[in-house]
């Protein structure tokens, strides 16, 4: 589906264009490939909606209040060069047409625009959209999508089946190796992968200074670790390195293997040089937040708890205040901004005050505080660093997080989330697919199950209470969904 924004200061014209758009069928297929992104009656409203909805096509009247249509296009042309702009005006003027040429305007129509002209223009625009090269990202490569994102989170059976087919993975089972090397990571990881491939089906990826290896075979983890360690010790003599091995898991649960590998690597590096490792982990955390899957970031953060809390509790809290201050400054620019020190606007920009940590009474209180506030930082960093999510998607994510529990007071549905975001349900579904590579329902379910697992681990709540707390009214259905996503029953989760 492609989205269309209609801009005109006359309500009858807006209604006419909307009616024709809804009744359009592309190239004789009988299907309507367009959805209405919104309507605007002024230049300022048009700018706001373009930035919020990022439409594929803008049907723009030139003579609109505030900023005229051509000035709006001049403002947005560089940011959205792929956007198709169709101008309409009551008078045919050569000077306006000349101004429109460098803006890449697709068509120039004189009002009143007939149904035939409208449909013909939209058909031409549809052909143009089909001819444009698709937007690309690193996640277009299935190997990178798996190794940098999906292997770190629970996968559905269908998703895992697609990876097995596209990557020719021979086994439904796998084991992971995470390797941190001091220098020439690409060279050494390629060499290690070559050695592993002599014996095992293996794919790998290098991100920053770590290599992640997936062995697609039902093998004994202990024997694999023993043989691989011997190979690494013989091969990596010239460089400093640490490694971690995960357990053997089926594809949808490979995130457990990754987390185990990360935990072992972190422990090994910490024992070799505790303070140096701690500094390195903090640097990694600050560099990676918002650039790698949230599950990996949360694992890095959790790995810091033990070394930071190895001192007395008061000292540990002081160190955590420093860490959260750094993260807030990285993500919000709360202290390094151009605002004067102590400026009221700077303090408003922060979602919380790290000094709250000093009021916590024990480690349990710390964990509860940290999970809530670190999650806010991760969400903000993902929005800012992974491509600047459109404002409607940000509104939707905020609305979901504020209302997905029973206490939210609303039954979360795609329609009411879309309403809160100010866009159509179809458009919101597309934003979830394009920017989060998931569906609305999968995102909501993952959020609820994650919170339920936290409650079960950290609070003396029953399965029924956990289900109600995260918005499920049927504990049996909650148990079924929990088992499908986590691979275990909620009754198996121990505090």
C-alpha cells in the first residue's frame, strides 16, 4: 500500500479528492493500492503531516494559507526526494510551473480536476512508484537480519523456518560462540569461521569488536567447546581475546544461547581485568545502545550489575548514578547541550533524575528501578539512532507502553492505537513492518510477555495475577501464549 496526503484549502475539493482516491483501482487490477495518509488545509498543516506520515504521494494545491504549496515542497524536497508531488491550481501559470521543475514535481494539474484526469495521473504515479528502487537496509540481508537482530530475541516458528530455507541451515538446532578480539576482528573472525567450517555448518557476523558464530548442528555443547577452545588457543596466540559459549537450542530459542555466550564472555573478561573490563563494557554500552537489538543491550547492562555492585551498596549506587548520567547525556544531550547549566529547559528534557538511585534501599529495589528507566533509554535511543522513527510511530509506541497493562484502563487494539497516533490503522501497520520489522500484535505480545516474566521472577505473584497485570483476562490463553514465545510454562519461572 502507498499513502497519499491531500492538501487543499477548500473542503469540497478535499472531499472530492478523497472520494476519488478511495474509489481508485490500479491498472485494471481491481485493487486499490492507495490509502489516505491525511488531509491538510494550510501550508503549516501540510508540513506537519508530511514529517509525521512520510507519504508516498502529495496532492498539493499551490494557493493555500500560510506557506504556499511550492514553498512547502521546497522545504521537504531534499529530505524526501522519493516523494511524488502532484500540484494543482485554479490557473495555469508558466512561472509556477518553472519553479516546480527543480523540485521534481511529477504532474501539474489545473482545477477543476476531472475523475478521468485524477485516475490517469494516479495510474502514472503508481507506475513511477513501482519503478523506484526499494529502500534498503542491512536487514535486507537475511544473514545480517538473523545475526544482528532476530537471534537475540524469541523467534516464531515461521520466521525460523524462513531462515533455515534462505540460509540453507541444515539443522533445527544450533549453538553460538561469541568472541571478542583486541585487533583485526574481521581478519581473525574470517579465519576462525574457515576453521570451523572444516567440521561444522557455520555462519558468522562481526559487529564492532565481537564475532558471533552460529553452528547449525545438533552437537554436544561440551565436546564442541573443548575442541573449539583448543583451536582458538593455537590460532589466537598473537592477540588478546575472550570468548563465551552458549548452550544448544532450537532455532526459535537461540536467543538463550546468545545470552549464555555473552554472560560467559563477560565473566571471563571481567576476571582477567575487572576494572578494565568494566570500563570497556560501559564504552560498549554507550556505543551500541540504539544500534543493536534491545535484548543484546539489556544483556550488556545486566552483565555490569555484578562488578558494579561488588563494592558496598552505597558506593555501587554512586557508580550507577554516574553510568545513568552518561547515558542520559549521550541520548538526550541533557548536559552537553548549548543550554546554560541548570537551565529549566534542560532539566525538562530528562525523563528522570539519576539521583533517584541514591534513595533505593536494596538490590531488589535497584533492579525494579533500573528495568523501568533503562527501558526508557533503550526506546529513546532506538528511535533516535536507528533511522528516526516517524512521529506517528513514536506516538503509537508511547501510547502502547502507557496503556498495555490492566491499569492502563483501555483495551489495546490497532484501531485505538492508530487513533492516538493520528493515522489510519493500515498506515500504522505499515510503519510497524517497515521500521520495526514486526507486526503490531507481535510487538504488543512481546511487550506483555516480557513484563509478565519480570513480574513472575521478581514478585510473589501468581500466574493469574501476572496475566491480569499485563492485560490478559484469560489466564489459560496467557499461559498458551507464554509457552509459545518463551518455550516454558509461566509456572516454570522462578523468583
